[in-house]
């Protein structure tokens, strides 16, 4: 069979494949043109995501989660149907059936990825928070790292008793209350940073939150549906900070390091005690993790400033996540996510979460 005859044998599928490949070939060629990416996000993909979000937020159910379930079911049905079709086909047509089924699956997968590149991949190449605010991550002096870590330890200690706690002294603010207050998470920032103004629709609780924990996720922003989704199975003391992080993505910032920084900044300035404490607490964790390898003695001295309530929250959080450590699911999830971040130009991948320390020290030192 010559090339033309082979192409025409599955013409529609081959045209679909070529269209996907052309789009995915063009994206790396144009994504470094910042002005193009900014224009595309400002005039098309940003408004499109917001429109999708307005539709998705008509229900409290996570549309993203529903789509994932439908995707899994569709894939299972497609696989079963393809196998049956191949078995029923005559010997002379079986190879064509298998080829068509495999090509259809590949085309569908490439289309989903191409749509992701358009809806969200673009934002990895637009102006970020640092560009728009003038606050840039810089090399950190050890004395500044010590000072800012101590600041966060003291703030976490000061705010720990302002939140509701259970009989064991653990953070016990109801998750429903935290979710309901999410629409005000950025209220304290819009005056200093007007470009952060956004009509927040809030966040959605994931029904499969336990599965999210197994995959090492506390939250996820879905560009396909314009929704911010959070894990409500993991310890609640970090839930407000997680919400503020996902709402940073909702504003169009793709960088994980910038959204971690925004999480701290928004939480600690919004005026809600649960959010304020969560912001200081997660900032203390970021900074403490950076300080310990550099100056263990200073780390332990600063830790003495932290009261038992804070330590109890941290112990509970560590115990929760320990049950998922180094599982095959977590390792595969981290590897895939790390690869995805690097494919969009973030060469540090998952490690980019650590550079939030540079931003925190630059801002608070």
C-alpha cells in the first residue's frame, strides 16, 4: 500500500492527527514571544476560562471531577469496544481495526493536551506576578533568612489562639466555613496590587479528596472548567492557604512559586483569623525547611518560639502525609507533574515550590 492509499484508508483520523501535531509544533515556536502570549491571554484564553468558570460555578459540584470520572469511564468503554471490534473483524481487517482504535485514542489524547496548552500553557509565558508587581525573587542572605523565619514563627504563635481548636488543641475551624469565606481571601491585597482584583467565585471541595492525597495534591485549578478545586481530606490548618494558592491560579498566574507567595500574602492580610494563621504557618514551614540545612542551630532556636498548639498542627499534618509517602501512586504523580512543569519552561519542575522562600525574604526582610 503506498503512502497516499494508506493516508486515505483512515483519512479523517489522519487529518485529525496532523491538525494536532501542527498545533503542538507551533506552540513551542511562538510561546517565547511574550507580547503574543500576553495578547492571547488577555483577549482570548483568559476571557474564555472566566466564561467557562461562570458556567461551572452554577453548580456546587466540581465539574472538573465529573469530567475526570466520565473520561475514565469513556476510556474503559472505548477499550472494551475496540477489543470486541478487533476480535469480530475478519482476519484481513483486524489489523486495520486495531490501528484505527489506537490512532483514535492518540488523536483524542493529543487534542486534550493541545487544548491544555491553549487554555493554560500560554500562561506560563505571560507576565507573572513578579513582572507586574516589581517584587522579584533574589538570592537570600542567611541573616535575612533567619530574620524572616523568626518573624513568621512569631506571627504563627501570635495567631494560633485566634482560631477554633478541638479538645486535643488542634486547628478545628469547620472546612465549610473556610470554603465559604474563600471569596474574601484576596480582599486585603487589591489596594496595593490592583491587578489582583477579581470577582472570586470561591473554590470547590473535591469528592475524591482522599485520592488527591494519594497523588500528593492539596488543590488543583482546572483551566478546562475555570474552577479552583481543593482537597478537603488533608489537615484543615493548611486549607485556607491552599485556597489562596488556587485563587492565585484563577487570576491567571501559572507559576507555582508565585502562587505560593500569593497564598501567604493574601492569607495573612485578608483579616480572617483562620486564613491569617494558615498563611503565617505555611510561610513558616517554607522558610524553616530552607533554614534548617543552612543553619540547624538557628532553626531549633526559632522553633522554641513556636507554642505547642502550632507544633501539634504540624505534627498532625506530618502524620497525615506520612501515610502516602513514597507510594507508587505518589511517585508516578510527582514524576508526571514535574515533567509537565518542565515542559512549559520551568526547569526546576516541582522544586520550584522552594523558590517561594526567595520571594518571602525579598518582601519581608
